[in-house]
């Protein structure tokens, strides 16, 4: 077997690699943030009482679920500047292109998640909020949003992990994220196994960290009182003790 | 577990001066519906509903399923636009404004302000699951009335205690019985200092042994002079507490009489049949 642990550990700790990880994390977070915001907007349009707005939202979801993320990424990077002069400027970096492409891709999926979430919230919730005299903005932010966040944390966490992996596509537009860095190093050393393993380890670690964050987040959205939380924790301990 | 006694609910010290429900008015009715019409598609749900509720009176509304009772309450609470007719609160027409010589529906923000004058209690409680009992009672005060968190907490805590739930203030709805949830829902509406309270079958979703505790709060409210419209199947409550009883059928009021007359000598054949069926 041709595996040199020293090369592997060198890869794990090389500054170039770590810089790639940094770009991967930044792209994931920024693209996800824009994707969620746009997705929420699309979901709200989808629920609009006005048919043309619903049609726009439906069309958006239809198009962006159909186009492969890689095709759209290349389109944004190579074709968009030819179509729209504004994208010829210096600001339009590989990072900006990847952010736009991945965010627009994510928005289509997030919109469906938000739509499902909105439908799952009992109509009585909105009715009660309106009956109290809340204006529409407060009905949304104070009553609908907290319940929407709770039901969408699990599916959107999935999207987040997908996004983390999709950022590797940006290597084809020469964004120096984790995969691009790996390929550069592989090209000069031909140590495929060590470098690709090191990259895989980083993805694994990033996803694991995120899973811990997700668990924390979900716990914050469990709506039980301190009393019940402590008694149920206690009863869990008792159950465990009884099992022994 | 014995229930703690109920406190004074319509308290000026708590709700602020004046207690809207107790205010002397010149209007003949606190709440008035005039020839309400409401249609869903081709379904004429309300076909000319007219009645008024005097200050401090309790109006019980009976009627078969699908007769439009809930729809009527939602229209009175401005939660649903009406197709024709008027809703008047203390003599003033609500839900509309004049624009170029015509009456048009108010924009949503202005409607919201008018809704806050009317308390509404739902069959399925509709408490907010992400808030504690206390949070549910506070939210109208902070988000609609613009009270500070500290003020709202104090008022909400007192009101929760007065509906007998001081011990449960920090509980979420999954940790409350149906009866307790409904009492929180009543407290949530009450702290807004409404001019009138509308109840849509407030005990229908409750286990029989929990009905009494909710009716007790409502009776206390009635005794203290709250103006109320109560859609209910509780004939006992209607006999005991209501000043007048309405029979709804097919989207119209077919009988409107004091309870003794309503139950003792109903004028309408359908009322008689309905009363036989529920007894
Ligand atoms: N949002 C709505 N959209 C369409 N139709 C509706 C809507 N709400 C009520 N309806 C219809 O209006 C009619 C009256 O309904 P409503 O709920 O007011 O009756 P109800 O007297 O409260 O009945 P119940 O005793 O079962 O609560 C029914 O035929 C119902 O199907
Ligand atoms: Mg009903």
C-alpha cells in the first residue's frame, strides 16, 4: 500500500489547505445566508394571493430545480458577463460568482422547505395573532417565524451540509477553496491518496461541527418549561439507572 | 387538585382607566350587526344577520353545525371581510372608512388597531406554542399596546393569577390541560381591555370534566359586566348566564329571545327541533 502518513499530516496542516478550508466555510455561510433570504422571499411570493406573483415563484423553483448547479455556476461565471455588462466589473470575482450561483440554486430548495413549513403552521395561529390586533408584520415576526424556524431547522440543516459539499464545484471556476487547493497540491506531488484523504477529513470535520451546532439549535426550539425539562431529564437518568 | 378562586377580572388598576367593558356609553348597543352578508364562492353563509348586544349583556348563540356561527363571529371580530352590511362598535361603524364618498374596507394595519378593541376566544384555544402561558398573555400588551416588557409581565402575571393559573405561568401549552389553555386564552384577550368579548364554542374541545373551570371564568366575567357574545352548545350556561339567546339557522337569525322564553316557549319550529336534539 502506498500511503505516507507524513505526507498526509503535512497536507492536513499546510497553510494552503487551511486557507482553502477558510474559503469553503465563507462561501458556504454567505451563499447559504443569501439562499435562505431569497428562498423565504420566493416562498412568500408562492403564498401570495396575487396569481402573477405565485407564477413567478413557481417558475423560479421550476427552473432552478431543473438546472444542475454546475451548469448554472458556469453560466453565471462565463455567460453572465457577456449578457449583462454590469458583471464585467472587477467586483465580479470567482467568490462573488459562486455565491450568486449557489445562493440562487439553494433558494429554490429552501423555498420549498419554507412553503411546507408555512403550510404546517395551524391557521388558528395567524387568526389568534390577528384577533389580538397585531399588524401583518408582527403576525409574521412574532408568531409565524418562530414556529417556521422550528419546523425548518432539520431540512435546512440538510441543505446546509449539501451546500458545504456543493462549494467544491467552485473549483472549476478556479475559486481557491478546499478542492481547488487539493488539486493544485496533487498536481505538483502526485500524492493522490494523501491529499484527497486530507480533504475528505476536513469535510468530515466541518460537517461534524455543524451537526453539533444543529443539535444545539434544535434544543433551543424545544418549547417546554424548566420544571418539565428538569423532571424529564431526571426521569431519563432514572430510566438509565433502572436498565443497569 | 382544588382550583384557586378567581380574582376580580375587570379591574381598572390592572387594565387601566377606563375599563372599556364598563364604560358608560351613549350608544344603545356596544356591538351591533346590521344585515351582515358573507359568501364563500357560491355558498351564502350569512344571509342578513342583524342583532345588537347591550352593554354588560351576554348573548348566547345556538345553532346547528354549518349554520354560520363561527363565520359570524369572525366577521364581527373583523377577521373576515363582509360582503354587505355593517358592524358597529359603540355606535361607530368599524372595518371601513370613507374614500371619495364611498365606503371602502380599511387597510390591514388600521383593521388591526380596531381588532384590538374586540376580544376573541377560539374553540381550539390557539395559544402560541413558542411562548409560555405568561408570554401568551404578555404578547398583545408588548406588541400591540406598546407596553414595556416589565409592565406587561406584571399585568399578565396578575391576570393569570386571577384566572387561577398563577402556578402555571411559566408553562408551555403542551404542559397545560385544555381547560387551563382556554383560561390562558381568555386572559390573553382580557388584558387587551376589550369592549366586548366573543367566544366561539369555548368548551367544545374540552374533556367534560374541564368544561366547568372555563365556564366559571366566563360567568365571573359576565357577573363583572363584560359584554359577551358566546357561541355555545352548553344549554345550561345559556339558561343561567345569558340575557338573550339567539338561534341561527342557514346563515340567518331565526329566534332572538330571553332564555326563559327561548327555552320555555320557542316561537320557531326549527328552534324546537334543535332543542329537542341537543337535550
Ligand atoms: N374559510 C372558509 N372558506 C369556505 N367556506 C367556509 C369557510 N369557513 C366556513 N365556510 C362554510 O361556511 C358555512 C358555515 O360555517 P361556520 O364554520 O360558520 O359554521 P358553524 O355554525 O360555526 O358550524 P359549527 O357548529 O360546525 O362550528 C359552512 O358551510 C362552511 O363550510
Ligand atoms: Mg363553528
